[in-house]
């Protein structure tokens, strides 16, 4: 049986390592891969256990068909809610990950300006253009609803790619639309989505007067925020808002749902680990308190190490706990763990 923790060691002799130990080490490395696969949001949706308060918020948003804005620390399961709803109803999910330079138009579409300008240049200078019709040749029909104008060649599929919002509107069935970590975006980003939230449509970028409108039911919209900045009031008024608190009860639920990832920890050891984890979270001077993701990482490493409950007892100083690198992300915080 492979040691699940000591996968890499210091070779005394590389030739011996390559000849005798490398095959076994590669097997041990391969054995660690499935633990990452289980973190896939689609797979882990079946482990998600929403609290009754969260279920009430989800049901309220569904009953009113308004976006549900979820706030809370990283690791509280905000993003997982969208995948849970997807799994519950078995419907498509369209996700947009917000970045610091995101614009609302990025949710609607992506335009490949480089390809368009390249093809226009080649067409003008007699070059050969591969693939679909060249930039200067209009497609046979518009990509948006018909208007009394000629279709813009920039609207060809080779240049104009629908974004998450467009795909959600094109879906002819129920679907989930996830806008993840909206607080990372510039302040104008939420306000630029107000028409979409109210009317479920937006103007086509190149066919003025034509609109991309939803085909099926209004998307089930889940918006997440880590609270890095306050969102505009106009946006908040259009959302149902629910805060997920990372309390001790939620941590117990999370640990129980994921316990297959730390099979070598018995119940007593898991309880002791959670107790010491909460002891660390109660230290107010930490610049970065560990969250649920850090807890699961720590438990997985403790399991791989085969740690016993004695190593996690209250008599063990916090700074002496095993695998603290899983929990402490700022080196300066080690001094706050005490003696």
C-alpha cells in the first residue's frame, strides 16, 4: 500500500531511484489525483447541504423570479449553490467569472476584433481566408431578430461569440446563470446589467434596434459576492440578498459532507481537528482567518499523514499543530498562535 503523504523523498542515489523506486512513486502520485477531481463543482454538488435559512432564500428568489445575491466569506458555498440548483433540477448552467477588468458586455458576448481585422486586411489585399465567409461578405441571414437593415458582417459566428448571458437567453428550457464574485468588477458593472435583470433582453451589439431576448423561462440567476466592495443600491434593489455565515454549525455540515476525502481520520480525530480549527479562527489578530476551503485542505493532509487525535489535543499549542501551512496564509500570523 502506498504512503498517501510521503510521495516525494530525498533520493540518496538518482540511478537507484530511477531504476527501483520511480514506478512506485508514480503510482503514489497517480493515487492522489482523484481527490482533486472530487472538488469539481459539478461532482461536489451532490455533497452540498444547504441550511434551512439558505433554502428559504433560494425558494423566495425562485418564487419571485428575481436574482439571488449570496454574500459571505470565501468557502461558505456561495458558488456551489448554483451548481446545486443545476443538479437539483438537472438543467443547464451558464457561468461567468467576474474579474477586476470585467465589463457587462463581456457577459453578453465576446468579439474577436483581431480575427475580424485580419480577415478584412486579407480580403482587401487578395489574401486567402480560411473557414467561413470572409469579413467583407455578409452572411445569408441576420444572427439577431430580423430588422429592415443589412446584417453587419461583424455579427458572423467566427467573430461574435455569445457570452454566458446570451447563452442563457438562447436556452429554450429552464437554466441557471451564475455571476460569480461580482464585487471584483468595476462599480459600473452591476448597474450596466439593470436592463437585463428587469427586461431579460439586451440590444444586439451590431444590429441596432434588434434585441437578444430570452427564448425560455427567465434564467435562475445566482450572484455571489465576497463583500470586497459595496454594490450599487439600484442593483441591490433588484436582488434577493442572503448572507451565508461561516459558523460552527456550517463547518460541521461541510466536514461531514466531505469526510470521504479524509478516510484515515476517525470521528474523534475529526472533532478534535475542528475544535482546534475554531480556536485558530477565534484569534482576532490574524490578518487572514482560515475558511472552509482551508479546513478541508487541512483535514485531507492530516488524513494523508495518518495524524492521531493526540496530536490535536487541547494540550498541544496551536503553533505545534501539524500541517499548519494549510491554515496560515500569512507568515506573520504564526506569531499570533501563542506558545
